[in-house]
């Protein structure tokens, strides 16, 4: 997937996530709580999945979108490790065809405005940014 194809998928209207979302503990990801393989329905023909991770020990939150056969195409990291030149809260997006193989390292955008937000606030912001309608309930992790 190149940048033009990424932008076409990103900008397609009518993307929908159906059903409830719960972050759960899994032995393989401890201490992180995860919601995995959430289908993002869309009219572009791309098979898109959302994975959400919350690490309660450090407060980091990640929203990662993958495209089948491509890999990661965008990721929002909040209150996690610093990614220079951006800070602890930043957004990754596909810039070139090789980006998914390299875990989206290029043109990382600072999103300091998202620092300290709750999982619920961030999920709503993420859906607005990606033009996704969620038809269900988002159950945030309990403290």
C-alpha cells in the first residue's frame, strides 16, 4: 500500500465498528489489557482491523489499525515512550510502501494535546479522527 492508497482508505466515508469493545487481560500481554481484531467495516474493499492496548502500569494507550496483507497502516500512541522528534503522545501513519514492514517510523506527528486523556476520551477522538462510527458500547478498563 502506498501513500495514495492509504489516503483513499483513510478518507473513505461510512467506516463502522459494530459491537461492544472491552479491553481484557491476556497472559501473553500482561500487564497490558487489549481489545484485538476489531473489524472496521468500510466500502474501500480493504480489510481493516483495530487493536487497542492499555498498559495500566505506565498509563500508555495505543490504537493500531492494520490492513490485511499490508500490516500496520496507522497508530496513535498516547502517554507511551517518547518517539523523537515527537513526544510521548504521537501519531504514526503510512508514508511509503515499506512503512508497514518497518512499523511506521517516518513522519511521526506530535500529539501532546492527547496526553492524560482517558481511554474513553481517546477512543472517541480516534473514531472522530478516522471518521469511524461505533455502533456499540466502549467499556474502558477499570482502575
